[in-house]
C-alpha cells in the first residue's frame, strides 16, 4: 500500500488530538451536570486563572487558554461540516438545554465547532478495504502491571478469548518482566524470546481468525530446564551438561505447543534435580533460587526456579517435576498452587530421568483450577514413554462446573504426617482444618501406615539415580557439579546391591496395598504440605532440613496425586501450604478438594510486593 499521510498532532487553524480529547471530555461532563449545578463562572483574576491552569499541568498552563475563544478564533468549516456541528449542538440542547446557562451553551457551541476539524481529518485518512478495526484493547496501559502479572490463567484466558487481551502484548509484558526481575531471584536458566514471540504472533493470528484452541491459547509459561526444547540448551541445571542441546521437543512441550501456549523460557533448577544429592540451595548453574516473599530464603526443591517464576509473577504458570517433593515443596515455600499428578498420567519422554519409577511432571500456577487446566493439556498416553498409563487411564478432561458437583468428598486429616511443625505452620494448618470441617461433611482424623517406607524410597531413588547418571559417575565428571555432596554421592549410591533394591520394591508393594485400604475410608488425606516455612539460603540442608517425611515418601512411592495450595502465613510473612492427596488415578479429587478450599479462602490471591 502506498504511504499515506499520518495525522499530525497539531495543524495551523486546528487543535491537537490531546486538546480535542480534553474538550470532548468537557463536553461530556457538561451533558452529565444536574440542572442548576453549574453557575455562570465569574471572570477569574489572572492570579486565580494561573493557579487553576497550573494545577492541571501539561500544555494548558497559559492563563489565557482558560478564556473562551471568540468567534474569530473558531475554525472555518465547510457547509457540510457546519451543518453537522449545528445538528450536534441542537441534539445536546434538546436533551440537556434546560440545565445549561446561556454562558454554558455558548461554550458547548464553541467545543462542538472545535471538535469538527479532527473528525474531518480522521475521515480523510486513506484506508484500504482490508484494514480492519483493532480487535485488542491495550491492557498494559489500562491495567496496573502488578494486577496483570498475578492474574490466574483462567482470567487471562477469558480476556484473550474475547479479544480484550493480545497474546503478543501479554507475552512481551512477561518477557520484559522476566528479563528485569528474573536475575533477582535466579529464576531462569534462559529466556527464549524468539520462540515466545513467534508463538504469540501465531496465537494472535489464529484467535483473530476464529480458531481458539482453549484456555492455554496465548498464555505464556516457563518449563523446567530438564525438558527438551528443540535447538535450545537443556542443561539439567548442571555444569557437565551446560552446552547440551536436543533436536526434538519433550512430549509435554509438544502438548503445550498443540494447545497454543507460549514458551517464555527455561526455569532454573537444582543440578540433576537433586539426583546426586545436594547439601546447599546453591547447587545449580544459576545459583540459589531466591524466594520472592523473602530473598534471604530459598524456594525449595529441584523445581526451585519454577516456584520463583510463578510466585514473582514472571509467568502465569510453570512446569516442574517431582521425584520426591520438588513440585509440592516449592509450591508451599513460594505460596503458589502445585499439582503432582498420578504417576504415568504425564509422559516423561524428552525429560531428564532421575528415578524412572518415581519421576512425575506437573504444573505450578496461581490456583487449583489453573493447575487443572494445564494438567488437562499435558496428560495422556504416549507410546514413546512405556510407563504412561493406557489411553483411558492417562487422559484428563476438565470442567470446572462439573468438577465441583462430582461427589461429596470424605476427608481424612492426617495426624502423623509430621512429628513436629513450626508454630506458624501449625497455626495456619489448624485454621485450614477448621475451614475444611465447615465445608466438607465428616472430616475425620486419619493416620499414615507406619513402616520403613522412607528408607525404601531413599534406596530406590539412589539406585535408579546411579543408573541414570552412570556415565557421569564413571567418567569422573561428577566432580564438576556445584554441590560438595553431589560430587561424591553417586559413588555411594552405586554400592547398593540388587537384593537391597528388590527388597525396597517389595516393601513398596506392601505400602501400596496399605494405602489402597486407607483410601477405602477416605477420598482425600490432608495436612500441611511441609512442617516448616521457607528456609534460609545458606542452610545446610543435610542437617537443617533433615526431618522425617513419611508423607512425601509414601506419596511418591505409590505414585499418588497431590495438590498443594496456600493456606496462610507465618509470623515472618512466609507462606504455608496445605496438601490434598488421593488414591492413584483420582487426580480429580485433589483438584476438587483444593478448589472448594480456595473458593472459601483467598490465600491463593495474595502475592509478594515486588518493585
């Protein structure tokens, strides 16, 4: 199309667009005034006029600009323009004339005359037939940035579907925010702006053309840096793999591509997802992930960057993984919602293996409903991952309205999950229990089975981890790991015998039977996600975070679904998490329980103040 003249901000004999907007607003205000509310203004003194103009600021600081223009100052209009102005004036006077003084009517006439030239110029602007109207509002101007950063996926999706929010602008907003704030928390391994903007533009074009893929279409996210993205370094958080690149996408990434989600970047993580053990939060290529609620504290778990990203409002959701605690613990420490799905419902193809019989992939997001939406997108059988469940058992569909009506849930409040809780955690958990008793009928105490289940879990993770990283251990490259424990633990883990591993698996089978029996009495088991709040960055985790964790051991050995949601804060303003756990395959129960809790509390809507 030939270059066409653009509107100038001001022309001789005309007014600027800014002045036109001001005068049009004044005309609207005149129309809304109650009869007799405005008296004819007395001519102000120069001093008062100067003060009034200065209070408004901007280009209207000249006292003379407050005086009504004389007829000679009005623009010259064409006969057609003059007729249009007169029609507009008569329309105003017929509807509101009774409430206007003569002086006000004179000013209305003046404003209508001044408004006509911008309209004439606008109408003269050359447009082709294919130049359609702008379909998207500009929320980054109209909405406070903090509000946009912390809106849930469900709300963002509504605005995108109704074309009130542009995927391109939303993506650029989160890229800018992530570039600015990500380093503050060591949250990202890397951003992928080229991928993000290409995906966002595709999403925007598809939605414009009426092809809306669903609630993740155009929604930005981050993926833990152990998921393969074609052509993008996948470091597993560890120096020995700092330049590793795959030529394919992980199945989870493929699924998210299919529903139109937008990849902002790779989330930082603990090296090898903690598979070789680690003593300090700094066991990562990016250093320790800092908690947005208190940057002197850790985010927890190997999905440490994913927790920081969601908590800081750097992305609406992030993908994490859990072998033992690495989705639920960051969710609790960071005050976000996190779903650990049933083992085998989400394909691990293209993901780093740690303990293949315990590894799981799931989302961290603003709410249980957000987690459900992401889970529905990534769940499903995958022939490339033989551990995935059959088609009818792996797939997950979600309807918020049907989910809440699905069934009355029987809640078991766990009394032996933790030997001791920090006072602030215990207080929040007690308050959460009261909420549950109010909205769920028949909440009863429950106990986890007792046995060497943590021991069995530790041996299985150690042996399978030693196998997964055999070449790293045997080559001596483990010495390149950042953490002193990680540098040597692989050698120890290789020493477990096959008999010990099989013994652990046999104990695991007994545990699974015991848990099946327990779930005959309860649909959900609930307690605090962790007995402590976020820990200091420099804490020695071997000694300072060495409490018994039967809940984590049992849940992961049995492949049980669990969802952690915020349930309060400690006296130091650190988040506390509440965990819902169900029998294998009953992921909808943990979503339903957590959703009902969040419908009656607002902890999940709170976020850290970030400047």
